[in-house]
C-alpha cells in the first residue's frame, strides 16, 4: 500500500474524450454464415462477432483494409456489451468498432483497464434499448484520465506501472484457471477409470434390483412451502444450481407440519432431479449425508440403497451412467427421466471396501476442483477480489 500511495501521490489528471485520444477502427462486412464457413480453428487472423463468438481465418479471406494489426480495445456493442483487449492481428463484424493509440505517451492497455472498470456504465446505457446496444458517440464522448498531462514521459511511466500491476493479477488468475481446468480433466479421467470394471470383475446390477436399492418419487413440495426454519428440504431445481456431489445441510426448510405428509429421504439417500430444460442437468444428483430426514420435491426422486452414498453419487457423474440415461430421456421443451427407467440403469457393484477406496480418491479431486471453501476455486475467487481491489485503487483518479 505504501508503494501505491507513493506511485499515486499528488497525481493530477486531465480528462479527455476517447475520440480525442484514440483512433477508431471499423470492422468488416463478414456475415455469421461466412464466419462459420471460413473458420479454420488454427488460422492466424481472429474475427470477433460479439459475446464469445469468434472465427479464425487466413489473411486473404477478408479485405486487407479490414485487418487491424495494432494492439486494440474491441468494443462489443450489442447484446452483451463489454470491452476486450487484443494485441494480435484481428478484425470484427462491422456493427462493432475498436480503438488503438498512435500517441507514444498513451498506453492503450491503461485505457482498456479504465473502460473495464466502467463497463457497467455502458451496459446501463445499452439496456435502455430493446436489443441492448451502444453507439460510437457513447464511447467517443466518454472521458478517460491522463495522469500528469504536463509531463508525458512521467504520465506514461505511471500508466505502464498501473498496467504492469493489473497484468500480474490477471496472469495469476489465468494460470490458476488453467490449472483448475487441467485438474477437472484429470478428475474426470480418474472418475471414469475408477468406476469402470472389466467384464466379470464385479457384478453390474440394475439400480432397482431389490438387493441394492429402490427409487422413490418426491412429494408435492413447492417453493411456496419454504419456511425460514424447520425441517430440511431439497427442491429439484437446487440440485443443479446449488448443490455439489454431496451435502449434510439443506439450503431451505419446510414446517414440521408439512414434513409429516412429505416424502422424506434419510441419511445416505441420493436425491435426483428427474426434470430439466436440458439433457445435461436431468438426473443430476446429490447424496444426502445429514443426520435428519429431509423432504424431497416433486420432479425429483430419491434412491434408497445399501451402497456407499458417495460412490453412487460419483457414478451418476460418469459417462457410463450418462450413456445409459440418454436412452430414457423423454419430452421436448422439458426433459424427463422417470424413476422406473432409472431403476433399469446398471451400476457396477464392487465390495464395500473397494467402494470406500474409490470414494477416498475422488473426494480429494472433488475438494480441489469444486469446494467453495477450499482448493483452487477459493484461490481464484480471492485473486479476483484482490485484482478488483487494487484496480479500484489504481484507477480512482
């Protein structure tokens, strides 16, 4: 903090419109269909089309005049309004625009960081339109700070140092995010391997086999039945928006009177969402590891069984389960799998000791990749908070 205080001590700024400070560049008249047709994946020229839509093309695929080779700020002006910095050859659809600098004493990335901190301002302007969008005067008239305008060299030094600090945080967050992605792939690989057995190595039994378990449909629990305290409950929508692989606490509750007539799951049961708007979320499941029985909503069911609860929960995440599940999905807009069909899905049933061994390995990966309070997600969250904190200090002229 003392270093930052010294860096910013007594800094005077001049506020100048972007249109007086940067060069605006137009895009290219390429269509969405042409982008899809020309996209080569590993070509050298990137074309932006708003949001995350991009295409990689060769230099001779679009007119040379539409290619920008300067480090620039790309203005995504429609739909999701945001700014992106890019320092390799690029172009963009012509409803967007970009800015670059020809002033040797103005760091374009410094301006980018200042625009990012004010992104919500432009999103608010855009939200007034039926299709969220901004126009070139909205950015052109926007004022940016130029520190020490009477001393261009010192001004550039301050801009560059601010960029260096913020780049360091951005790079650290990117490295942690890449690490998390790699760990998730590693987790998925080991989960598939650990829950795959050779033919005849273990029994593969239908989950509804009376020797291991049965599926019970949830009751008529709705959101209007929630109370501040009382008996725990799980609503089907919470399974794919709130819960992970297992839990011992519920997000919501119902009254004791309501619980008396509800369908109740006990310790070890697997709570399964049997309805969703997409195939990925249908049949997402959470193992209940709490001491008290809990109410389960309709559009969900619970699996009462004699297996290791976490072992069953991990099985529901495997491609082995997903492949079987897909053949039972019904519905168009709303996708469903009913309890009777879930009972037909086969699960490998190793010994209790082997189930426990598999769970102990996968728990470590689950904590590392998914835990809010531990592991990489917490580290990434802390770095983002730190970045935002210092960004606010450094750009608060």
